[in-house]
C-alpha cells in the first residue's frame, strides 16, 4: 500500500457568526495517496469546500479557524505553519481550482500577469522566462493561440477557457496535490467532460494526487479511486469507488445513488428523493445527523452519534445498522 501524501486526522473547523459558533467540519479524517484521485461528495453545505479551504489555510479571517485535528502533508502539519511558511507550499506543492473561474480570476489583470505571478513567486526565473513558461502551460491545457491569450483579460474568454486558465495557474509549478472544488460548476455538459478529461490527463502526465470535490456521483464514478461521503460536517462513509457503488452501506449514500436518473426507467417514473432537509449547523441533533431523514432510524440514533466502523477491508461507515449494540 502506498504511503499517504495527505492525511487529515480529526479535523475540526469552526466559524464565529452573529448567531453563534458554527462547526462546519466536525472531526473528519481521510487520506490521499500519491497519484490517486480522492472524491469528496455530498449535498451543498455539508462541509466539502470548507474542508478544502482548511487544507489550503484559506479560511476567511477572522471568523474561520481550525480548532482541532491535524493536516499532515508529507508528514508536516499544515495547521501549525505560519502564514509565510504556508505561502511557500500553497500554489507550489498544493494547488486549488476554485468553483467559479470568473471570480477566481482577477478581472483587472491579464491572464499572463496572473499566470506569471505564480511562477515568479515560487521559481527563480526572470520575467521573460515566466512569460515563455506561461505560454507553454496554456498550450498544455489546450488553450489555442496561447501567446495571444496571455495578453487578454478574463472577460474576453469563454467559461470553459477561463476554467482551463484556472487549471493552468494551479498546475504552473507542478504541484504534488491538486484540490479541484467542483471544477465543472456552471459549465455545459460538453465542456464539463473536456475539463474532467483534461484533469485526468494532466494527473497522469505529472503524477500528482487529486482531491475532487463534487455533488455529482457520476463524476465520482468516472474519475475517482476512493470516495469520502460527507453529511452535515461529518464523514458518513469512506470506501473505494468500486466498493461504494457496489455495496453502499450508509442510508445517505444509498439515497444519493438511488436518486441518480437511470436509462432503464420509464418516462412516467418518478425520481427517488431523500425526504427532509439537512439540519442547520446551529441546531444539530444530539445523535446521528441523518436520523431525521433516515428510513432505518431507531431510538438509539437520536441519543448519540455513531462511530465510524469498518464493515469490510477499506470500507468504513458511520451508522448503527453496522454496529453490534
């Protein structure tokens, strides 16, 4: 078994708000191995993006803070690093592709300036060399006429091209780990497929690890090696992608898979849905956070949250159905 490149152990992230302290990520753990793709999936608001921002140490200040756990990257705890130390890693060893490329790019700076900024910050090269490398990087991510694109502004590019630019900036320094936070949001299905294929090709060429954050289980099935299912700030299930789709153990995972449209359904058949709503983070239940929506709920589920137990080798689930009581 390969050694983990990134280990997140018992991570807790909180936000101070006017209504009180919100624990957006609550004691989660997972690991990403070198060269593999780890998928993090769940509904909006379950803590996926906050997990990524915690790893990158990009939580909004002063509200957001890591209050517990560790984030080990090559054995070094990122949560303990100073800001200057983290800046040397961010964009160099770990990079991130954000959800919306139009807001991720600065509208008043050219593509070339934003791309060369990363190269000049982390590499000992001249401005001219940075421009030359920037053109090569744009060409590598499939942008036509890259020398011309270097002089253009984000609003002059299509959504798909902007996302390719964001990926180019993230991969400029050949990072060991790429975090892609819903990289196909707001793109049409054809461009989505192209962007995902591009990430897979670049991962193979560079040998990097990828953490792919999405709510789309179809994307998970096509691109990931392992999957973490999150719900209301906690990990519900961890497994290999094949194990998860063949034998989903958590009722939430089963509900997500059942809600995917199928080719063999009739035109009049209704899609399966998960009844109820995700609980608010300021008013979480004492027990399992999925109990108010779970078809298998028992009295015990309301009293205390279940621990994560292994149901088969490499397959872990947080549910009392799989625990001996």
